[in-house]
């Protein structure tokens, strides 16, 4: 974990409400990074107190000169980030959280990566990891869900990977591309077809994760969900980000999303 | 060299006046990667109860302009786990340790004080009579001078450790509470705890926090805290510890100027985990620039035009 100042190196608008921002980082940051980890980013300049708290964002992609975040504008902080000038100095904290359990991925395991909306930011870091470690593309099933076709990010890049063996399935709420409906419809169908159960990794809106988690448990598939929560600190001290774990111990009913997660084995959570 | 050391009681001397505020510093260990805990004035730990407490349902936090609302609900691991798992870490780090604690009844406060009195490695106790986020305990003792005094007197009988009483701002007359706990035997008072607040969501027409209300903290509350510290410091003869929205050395110095002997930094630890060290360094350079050789010569030096 590092506390560091970072320079805005690049900012690219992708859709009217999503953008990519490239930030510089200390050298050994990249070496410590596990896919699925996040950074806390101050959106106010140094010595500005409003907004007071840093914002959590998944580290989407590592680059030679830093790393990239993929951000959806939802409120004040993300709106401010969208307008950052190149060269602006930001305060950062990270990489934080546990990340995806990449060690459990064996070369012959089949994996299913499920991203809902902006959840792709976190899933891409895992896909990049698979590509880097030469994990066979034919064993990866990438499933994307979005409200409409224009919200499908990085889609051209994914289509190129399809040519190399990746299987890609898409579901949109309005049917503008792929399956008309929810990603979980696609998944329940796919889980019936597969002879050996895939390991599922997912990041997206909570209702999607809940439905997916239930499907995975019914099919006895290992399943890891990356959760979101409101965070004040991001490193385990404020107790603001908790979510309920599966336990009978009412004295200790919570896990901290920032520190115990954001990635959880579905069987440990109360969905 | 500026001497930054201050005394809260004859036995409780801090090397500098910068403490952490309870509930914003965990049990200290989470900050070890960033700070040398033994360089702080003191580490004040998350509020402890006799038995572990699960706290409130999420959502528990919400950001507000220059601040935040929290309704954690005093989630903590309980005194037994603290003493066996957390205190040794603080001892090993050679930190000055202040344990913040609370109960639902006077008996519980007394029992906790008795247990901690037996421990080595605890330098002082901070009685929380001011948490707004729990139904029983805490605040109910903090709003009535007589109840506050009888609680403090009961705790005082059970421990010879230095005793800090942490006051709530959610009262009409904080001076009377401070004077009452002084008379009951507290060695210091610390103030303020959070101000009760609320946030609602227009989209869903629901409260944002599951607990409906929460405690407001951060720079937004600083002027209120400063006023209360100023008022209390003029009316008691024991050290006052200033808390509320401190985000810089200048903020800390303002509290010292109006009469605080030490200060605690809360919410700003979340945004910047090394803020306490920066504040201590900033106080030192301010005093150095003014050629003030001892911090005591600065404390309470506010000039009020006649
Ligand atoms: C571990 C983690 C990783 C994340 N990764 C990404 C990412 O890669 N890209 C991305 O665009 N977003 C990501 N988010 C969500 C992002 O943190 C929030 O969108 C952001 O904090 C909102 O800030 P704001 O100031 O714009 O919103 P605010 O003005 O504070 O709030 C506006 C709206 O956003 C919602 N919101 C606020 N904080 C969060 C939060 N922590 N999580 C979800 N919703 C929130 C509020 O409920 C509100 O409806 C991640 C969140 C977590 C916890
Ligand atoms: C998340 C959170 C948890 C807190 N928990 C406690 C606690 O357990 N006991 C206590 O006495 N005060 C608690 N407080 C209050 C702080 O110690 C402090 O009095 C208050 O936040 C004001 O200071 P600040 O503006 O610097 O944060 C808590 C505050 C926050 C923000
Ligand atoms: S965000 Fe503070 S504990 Fe998780």
C-alpha cells in the first residue's frame, strides 16, 4: 500500500458519462498489484476540504507509465474528476483490498467473467492478467451486461479476442445487442451446458451479483463477487463499508468490503 | 527546538498535543504502515464495551459538504478481545494508549474501568458519554449534568488511571456538563463528539442511513467545536482536549489558542492517514517561526479585545 501523489497523464471520454483516466504511480505499485484491487482517489486538490473523502475506483489496467481507471460519472466527485486537466496532481492511496484469488486459476480450469455496467473496470484487470499469464483464451467465457449497446465498453477489443478463442456473450436491457434481458438468463443457460463447472468472477450492480451468486450456488460453481459499498477510509478503520456475512454469530455479523474484500467467495456472504 | 510536550495529568505527559480521535483510528494497527505510533501524542482507540457489539445496519455513512455522517453504532470487538489481541500491538509499538469506552448502564462503565485499571499498557481512559448512535447508553448520560457527574464519580472510584470525559455537543449548555464532571473527579474533558444530523434521498424518498440519523463530523463542525472548547476552557480548571474538524496544523493551533491543552484528529485520518504527523510537524514549525520555545506559552493565549 502506498500513499502517493499522482499526475493525470491522460483523460479520454468514452461515452457521454464514462471516461478513462491515466495516472502515474510509484514504480513498485505495479509489482504489488493484484487484479481486482482498488485505489482511493482524492477528487479535491491538496488542502481542499470539499469533497472531503477520497473515492474508491478499481484499477482497470496497468500501463508502462502508470495505470488506468475507468469511471462512470454518477455524482459530484466523479464529475470533478472528469474535468481534471492533464498534469493535475491528485492524492492517492492503494492498491487496496484483497483482489481476485488468481492463484486458484489453473491452466485447465474454465473461467466465466461476468461484468455488469461499469463493473467491467474490475473484470478487465482479471482478463488482462489471464492474457499476460498466457491462460488459454478458449477457456474464458466473458459475459457482459449493459442497459444498451452504447454502454458496452471495450467491445471492439473483446471482439478481436473472440477471433483468438474467447467466448463472448452479451445481454442488454433493451435488446439493442445480444440477448434481450438480463445477463443471468444467459448464465443459467450456459451453466446447464457446461460439463465441468467454471469458476465465476463477477463485478457489477448488487442485484446482478445477488442473482448470479444464487445461480452459482445452485450449480455448485465456485464464485467470487466483487462488491461495492460506500467507503470513507478504504483501509479498514471507519467500519462504514460493512456487509453481512453468512454466520450464526450475531456478535460478528459483518465483513469489511474495503479490507476483507472487495472480492468475496459467494458462500461466505449473506446475499 | 520547540518543546511540544504537554501534561494532561502529572502522570500523563504527551510528547506532543496531537492525539487521534476514537473511532477514526481503529485500534491503531491499521495505521502502522503509515505512521510511527510512538511519535503521536497518544492513540485513542475505538470505543470499547464489555461485550462485543455488532453496530448498526448499513448504509452507515454518507458524505456531506466538508464532512460526513456516520451511524456505525459503536461496533467493537469487546474488552476481552481488545486486551488479548490489540493492546499488545500498541504496547509493542510503544504508543501512548488512551482507551475510549462506554456502557449501557453505570455498572457496565464501572466494570470496564475496573478491568482496564488492572492492565499495564493503558495510559488513560476516555469515558464516552456522548455517542449519538446507540439507543441505550452513551448520550443519555451526556445530556444531564447530574447523571454525567454520577457516572464519572462511579468510574473514578474504580480506577486510578487518568480519566478523560468526552462530551457531547448535542446539549443546550455544555459548560454545565463540563463543570459537573470536573466536580465529579474527571482529570480532563475532551470535546466535541459528533453532532446529530440526517440525510435523505429525494429519489427514493428514504433516509440515506439505515439508522435514519447519524453523527456529523469533519471540517463542517469545526466552528462549533472551537466555540465550545473556548467556552469550556474558560470555565473549568482541568485540561481540555479539543476535537472537531481538525484538518491542518492551523486548525489544531486555533484550538490550542482558545485553550485546549491537546487536540484529537478524527475524520481527516480517513482521507489522509498521515495527517496527525503532518499536524504535529506543522505546529512545531509555527511555534518555531514565532520563537515560542514551549507550547504551554501558546496554549490559551487568545486575545479578546475588551
Ligand atoms: C471497491 C470499489 C471499486 C469501484 N470501482 C469503480 C470503478 O472502477 N469505476 C467507477 O466508475 N466506479 C467505481 N466504484 C464506484 C465509485 O466509487 C462511486 O461511483 C464514486 O465514489 C461516486 O463518487 P461521486 O462523488 O461521483 O458520487 P456522490 O456524489 O458521492 O454520490 C452520487 C451517487 O453515487 C453513489 N455512490 C457513492 N459512493 C459510492 C460507492 N462507493 N459505490 C457505489 N456507489 C456510490 C451514491 O449512492 C449516489 O447515488 C467503485 C466502488 C468501490 C467500493
Ligand atoms: C466513523 C466514526 C466513528 C466514531 N466512533 C467513536 C467512538 O467509538 N467513540 C467516541 O467517543 N467517538 C467516536 N467518534 C467521534 C470522533 O472521535 C470525534 O469526536 C468526532 O468525529 C469529531 O471529530 P472530527 O470532526 O475530527 O472527526 C467517531 C467518529 C466517526 C467519524
Ligand atoms: S471504508 Fe472504512 S472500513 Fe471500509
